[in-house]
């Protein structure tokens, strides 16, 4: 019996994930004709069409849809075979792809990357910065190994490692010297709160931690995709926002912004690592998590 090759299954999954031969070929680092030829050979072997190829779009056939879970599982098990064979190597010496969200990356990486380079010089670290939902999609598809993100977040079929809790602070227009020592969550009722665009988990964490209503008249969702943009909006009097502790550097904060601490219990988010439950590198991921927590300042 002729069997599909692993590479054919990888090409099939790349097209299934993107519904684009050109993007799939780019992802797989091959030419589009080579990818199309491999998929034609796979369809001939199976005796079924996997895709409906239209002039404007590509759709999975019913057979193609049925084969996705099994094809993904075969690819993942093959990858795990290789990973399991390398478990006896020194930890954090092989390639590792780390996803990290935009509200963590610019504040943590300046501390983390030099420390990793010093302690684990043989680690081939591949970084991917993106919002949480796309990170988890990439993790599920096996495109990245582990994600450093903010929790809580629903991550079925994933394993989580909590690293630390991080408090939020209120950033508002004003002179830091004239700020009161602390604020309460009730004080937010009198503030116009600026939030990141939909899709950023920080927005949801702020709404939840501070018991805010997303549709309230004094909440403004911006097209902003970075905390630096929110800080500029606050500086120019458009409203106030909440910042995680790692984003607050007294030496970098623009003039005209007041940073205030909340009274206990402070609103917080949790920082943690997430990976696939069936990944055999659990010990290595936990070592990485412990290292991140130790070197985050």
C-alpha cells in the first residue's frame, strides 16, 4: 500500500489553514508549482479531491475536512518523535519558537533576551509577536512551541504555567506630584477609560479586573494596538487608561501623566506560559518559565 508522505500532509495542512496556495507555498518555503504538484500526487494516491479550486477562492472538500484532524495528529506525532529523541540533550540548546503578545514583548524582552543569550547560548530562539488569539491558533497548528501571554484565557487542550501576578495602575493626565496616593475601582466611574482595540486580551483583562462594562458611555475603544499609543492619548488629555506594572518606567514616562496605585485588592493580570498538552518538552518549558520569572526585572 502506498502511503502519503509527511511532507505531502504538511503541504495539505498549510493550504487547509490558509486556503491559499501562494501563502501555503510561502509558509512551506517552496514554489507554488511544487506545492501544487505534491498535492495533486496526494489526491491521486487517495483517490479523492481535497480542495475545490475555484477562480476566486479555494475551499476544502468534504473529504478534506474529514482528514484534517488525522493529518494534523500525524504531523504532531512525528514532530513529537523528534522532540522525544532529543530530550536527553542539555536543556534549552535546540530550536524553540516562542510566541509573545504585544503588551508583554517590548517590556520583557530587553531583560529576557540578554539573559537567555548569556545562560543558554546554544538556544536557537525564534520569536513571534502577535495578539493572543492568533498565537493560540499558531500553537494549536504546531507553528510555534510555547506562548508567553496574559491569563486568564480559555486554552482548551493546552497546559498552563502561571509565572507571576502583575498589578494594573491608573494613568491619567496631570502632575505626578499632585496625585493622591491611591485610587479605588469606584474612582474609575468618573474617568473616561481608554482601551486597546478589540482582539487584545489586555482590554478584556482590564474590563474584568476592574468590573467595567464594555458598553459604558465612558469607555473608549481605540484603534490603538499598543500601550505607547494609549499613553500618548492620555498625555494629550483624551482620557485615562490602565497600564500593567511592566509598562511603567518612571524614567520613560512622558511629562504630564500621573501614575496612581489602586487600593487593595488591586486589579491584576497573570503572566504565564502555555503549550500543547501532548508536547514531550514539558520539563524544558517549565525551565524556561522559571528562568523568565527570575529574570523579568
